[in-house]
C-alpha cells in the first residue's frame, strides 16, 4: 500500500511538470526521493531472492564503477581547471 502511494505521488508530480508550460530542471528534484524509495525496495526484494547471488555481484560491481566514476569526476573538476566553469 505505501508503495502505491509513493508511485502515484511521483507520477502525479511528473505528469504535472510535463504538462506545465515552464520546464525547469530543478522541478524534477521533487521526484528523486519517491523514485529512490521504490528503487531501494525493488533492489531489496531482488536480494532477498535465494537465487540472487549473481545479482549481488552485479550490483556490487555497478556500485564500485559508479563510485570510481564519481571520484574521477570530482578529481577532474577540482584539479583540472580547464574543465571547471562558472555557471
């Protein structure tokens, strides 16, 4: 039941901003908590499955790749001034 509420709330926010005339990227930030809750519950359900040993390894490798990518982008932004800009 709570999953349905979170899903309906997220979809209604998405629909509202898709139909509105002004499109600002920061309006979408209100969708992130609901989508992350749904994604977390889905991943937890997958990991509770007894045949999910391969899935655990795949998720771990994916998390490592994203972590290293984030660290690399942070390093590039901080130490390589050619890629940083004033916005």
